C-alpha cells in the first residue's frame, strides 16, 4: 500500500468570524485491521474541519511512506488512525521527531493504552476496578482455567472488537486461544463480567455524558459497532442513580489520567448489578464515524461534530510546534 495525499484546499488567513485558519493534515487509513473504519473517521474529521474554514489535507499514511508529515506549512496533525501504528505511539513519535503538533495522547500513553494488560495494571494502580485477566503466549496456559467460563479471549492490542471471542465452553476457549496465538503471538483472556455496558467520553479533562450501549447481538462486536441496521441502541436515559454515575465518571477520569492521556479518550466499562464499575479499556483515538460514541456524547453535551473536531485541534494548538521552536532558536 502506498500512502499519499488525497486532497487539499487553498489557504486563507481568517474565517468570517475572525478565527485563525489552520493548515491541518488529517492522517487516516493506515495498515491496521481497522483501516476501513479509520478511512471513514478521517473523512468525517476532514469534512468537519473544512466546514469550519480550515485548510485540510487528507493523508493515507503507512509505515513505509510517512512523507505526508514532511509537507511544509503544517500547523497541526489530526491523527484519525485506529489500531496499530496510529494508536500505538509510533505516529506520535514521528510527529514529535519533526516538531509537529498533533492531536491526542503522547507516545507512552498511547502505547500503554494499546496494550490492554499494561492499561489494566495502570487502572489498578489508580484504584480503578477491572476484570481479572491472564496474558498467554503459549497454548494450554492453565491459569486461564481459573478465570472460569464464560471467558473473553481477545488480542492484547486490538481494537474495534476484531477477533474478540466470548467462549462459553472449554473447547471454544482453547480453539480461540490457539487461533489468536497463531495470529497475534500474545493473547489476553479476561474474566467475563455479567452487567451493562457503558462508555464515558472525555474531552479535555472533563467527562461527557455517559452512554449505555445495548447491542442486539451477543455483545458489542465489530458488526454491532459499524453495520447499518445492526440494531444496537445507544441510551442516555439509562436510569442509574447519582452515586453510580459519579463513581463511573470518577473512574473514567482516573483511568484517563493514569495512562497519561490528553485531549480526548473514551473509557469503556461493564457495570455489574452490584459492585464497582469495571473498566475494560481506554481508547485514545475514538472513532469519528456516524456510529461513533464520542461524537454522540459530545452532541448530547451541545457540541456538534465540526465544533468537536475543532476543539480537539485547538487543544493541540496550545502545545509548542516547530514554528515556535524555530522562532525561539531551537532546531
């Protein structure tokens, strides 16, 4: 796959309401299993920023061709790359090496969030409850049996629920473990927790309205997330008491901060009938598709899509870029 610039617009100096017009590169696509979702997210981000009057260049980037980051005049890079390369910290390191401002979390936070086991250790250190888990790199790991059945078997660094299996029988568990080990090398098995699924979006350093996810399928898998007509319902009027809401918001912020995230994230939870919300993972680059949860929560808070992506760009613009460093005598 060859990366390349897809489109650009002529630069202006000011919008009609005197906001600065920025030269923004939107990174999209990439090499991961979430490439198709990323292309949709990136296109939506680009359209939103264009509607706000900014000069936007779309770039389908991959590890073998990162020339899009060398284009002169970039004010900020909006990273809409889901999965490996985009969320693992590698693109963030490339931006930092070039002195480019970029949206989202820094390299180490991205890498920690991408590794679900590392993230869960950080949750526990911050006092955030999370289901028990085992990381396996060989078949027949007897520790997994202690997690009971059903058990969730999944890639340790995957996203969009790709290759996630809820195994209800030992044969299903062992087959999923062997298959995913062949594909990924390391696999996480996680205790299955019965409960309701919620997600908490974070923008800046505050939570957005909590959203309950009610899939029509067995669980919130790739089809439930992205397919039109999948029957998934997204509910803001979920009926939790105030104490439970406050606990989940506090846990989301604690998880976000424990990883060192910034600008935005989305923290996913299972809430059992009794006990604390159980954090599953932190998404450092949430989706920006028509089915995506962070934009839904922002809209509930009165922030439309175009303003949401512009706010995220605005946070990145508060950090130094290469133009600032050159002006200050730093090369």
